[in-house]
C-alpha cells in the first residue's frame, strides 16, 4: 500500500492503544491526553478495556481536543477464550460512545465484526504477548491490521512482536496492515520506566480530525515506527525506492525467506531490486543505528 506516500495531506503522529483509570491505567483520561499532547503527538485513541468489571467504558475524550491535538474514541474489546487460555484482545479505533456491551456468548470474530460495522478500524492486539495462534487469528475476518509492535509488552515480557503473525496471514492471502503502539498504563513511578512514547503510527491525512484519520487508517495511509522516519516508498518497475531518516539497514521481506537489503552508515535512501517478489507481497523495514525500527505497510507486486 503506497497511499501513505501518494495521498494528499501530511503525516500526523498518533498512539492507538492506551489506558486510563477508567480501566486498569493510572491516570485520568484528561491526564493521558495532556501527556501525549505535551510530547508532541497529534492525536491519541484512549482504548480502555471494554469489560463488565470496568462497566464497559468508552472514554469521552472530546473535551480534551485542542487546536493542534485531537482524539479518537475507541476501546480494547474482549470476548471468548483462546486456545492457551484467557480472553481475546481486539483493538477498535473509532467506536461510538453508545457501542453496546459485549454479551457473554459473543465470539471474538462476531465482536470484531460488530466493531467494524460500527465504523472502527480493527486490529489484532499484541499477539505474541499471549500466544495467539495464526489459525485463531484467521477467524478475525474483520481485522484491518496486526499490532506489529507493543511497547508495554516489549518492556514487561520481551514479547512485543507481531511480525510472525502478520507474515503468516499475508502468506495465506489476508490483506492486512501493521501498527505500532504503546499500550501505556502509566504505572511506573520512575519516568524512565514508563510504558509510553515507544511505538506510534504516522498517518497521512488532509486534516487532523477523527473521521479523516480513521478513514486513512482503513486505507493503509500510514506507517508504524519506534523511531525512524519514512519519507518515501515508491515503485519504478522492478525497483523499490525508499527514502528515510538516517538508517543502518533498509530491508524488504516477503513470503518465506524472500528478502533483499541495503546496509550502510547513516543511509537516507536506497533502491532495491524486488524482481524476486513478483506475484507476491513485500513489506519494508527501516532500522536505525540504535536498533529502532519503522515498518511500511505490505505491498502486492503484480
């Protein structure tokens, strides 16, 4: 998907997965919004756990929007039980305030579809953290994306990754995108240990406005990052052009072991021969000298 680099507009930085004291977070919704605004973010989705024990909260963050900062309503919804135990975690970005509570008998697949039908951008959350199997994930047919990086899981369990699941689903024909998030709860007393500002999305849109941002997410007009900036991903025949902030590696990966890479010191761009990916998918990874990554959304090569 090249819409992030072809669509009109500009990039807006946002976090799609964060919690407040309406569920298991430490800060009030207003304090969470102000923390991200002060850090220079353009938007946030406060996604509290949509569970009966918390009275099925969807935080009304509309009062905390300002001239340069907006909020998307949403939630982390839950249903059923997974193969390895515990209930499902599904991220829904762009829910209405009156989204109905989850019935006990509702399956994860049906709940995800209900979120999508309500207008939400739907993502499979932190799959590595709780051992979500590809065959289970395939039942979530309403998903738009997989959480490729979760900062809280990186800090707490070293299970931040969603690449294995995303690649398996792409190879099975699913068209999905990749998001990076914080999943912040703000419980650490030491600011250096906070689970914040570690993973985000850069969304290309004409306005920093909730409906416009959600639509851009659905269209794949974004990339995900833990640090690097991607300025361009473009196709010219069998050449893939990538421009970015200074990088150590620029990599394209695809089905199975297919990969091609450029490596150097402070590279700000490269051209990759992607002829080996013809008839299949690929996705771009940019790695900087600190090991921080940015991920472009998958492309399907005719």
